C-alpha cells in the first residue's frame, strides 16, 4: 500500500541526522540530495534502509516550491537531485544557459493523468469545459499530448517529433469540444479540482499521490508506459558522475530490488523503468 505523508516526513527527519559535507573518510561518504517528497524521498529512504549503499550515507532535502533543485545542484549545495524527467532537464538547461547537468540513472515513471471531481469519464466533458494543465513548458506540452491521445484535441506536430520546450496552445490544430485551458503550478493542480470553473486537471502522479489520489484507479485518462520518455532521473554535475557514492546510488536506484519495492508499494501508480527481480 502507499506510504503516507507521515512516512515522508519521518524520512526527511531521518536523513538529516549526521549531516556532513560530501566527503570520504572513516565514516564513509555523505551524499546530499534534493528530491521530491513522493515518491522520490520514499524510494531513497528504502534504499538507505536496505543496506544497498554500504557506508555511503544519504542526506535528502525534500523539494519545496520556493527552491529550484537544479539551481541548488549548479551551486554545489547538493550533490544530486531526483525529481525531473529528461525533457524538463533539457528545457531547464536551455533556458538557463547551463550544460553540465547529466543524468546517471533513470528510475521510474509517474504516468500523467486527467482527474476530475465533476465527471467520471472523459466522454462526459461538455463543450467549452475548462481543463487545468501544469504551468511549466514541458509538462504543459505533455498534458496536451495526453489529451490528444483520447481524441479530445489534435496537435499540429506528432508527439514523436515534437520539441516539448516550444509546444504551446497555438499548436492545437483541432479542438472539437472547444475546450479551454488554464495553466497552474504543478503542486497546486490537485487543490484546484474543487474550483467550480475547472472541470478537470492534468496532474503529475507524484502530486496526485500527495493529494490522496490513486493514479492507477482515479485517473480518467493516463499516459501509456511503453516508450514513455518521462522517466524520473538521478541528476548530477558532469564532474561528479564518476564519484563512487554517486555510482553506488545510481546502481541501487536501477536495481531489480528497488524495482520490486516500487511495484509492491505503488500498485501501478509509479512504474519502475528497469525490470524487477
């Protein structure tokens, strides 16, 4: 069953014990990592408790809305982050003029879904309904292509050929239900399901889970897992990618044991990229 917010908070408290700068010594290396609370911190807590890291310690800083995890990584305040997918990372580096952040592990998928408190099926969307989507560029585009997969809209560029960093509403070439779209911060989308002006919202699974939703059951529409490019990554500075502690964490995150744990604890709402044992 799902780990609840209490588990997340206890994980954050656990990892702050024995905080030290990333270093090697008699007590082993400590890696400081910025990670989203659900499911990322929970997965890291499992790895820390499993013994898979040997004498490497993890100090995990949960992501908050006020701090950009990539900025922390570039500044050297953390050694890694675990919250984003490849299109988001590429767009962020393009916007910031940064090129030295690299992925060293692809861990899991959080299939994006369409949720509503007003309808129970996609075909109930009325003409002129308003749908909320993530405000950031790549996840907004991702949401549009999710809607296209259900035939609700038609985009002017196929998903396989699209540059998600530049896809906008103007790329919708057919909208038979005259749907309206509003952009809301990812972390706020679930809270807006009760807004009388919003019929449905496209929400990333981690935020859906945090809001008490079960994506595998509650989503009216979900992304396909096969050939999905939105795997969540462990990201580091290029200069650190060969660090033994980073390599140990990457191996643990991609291990069959971690894949099995993800399957057992998230029941299809979070899907491991690599095969389970």
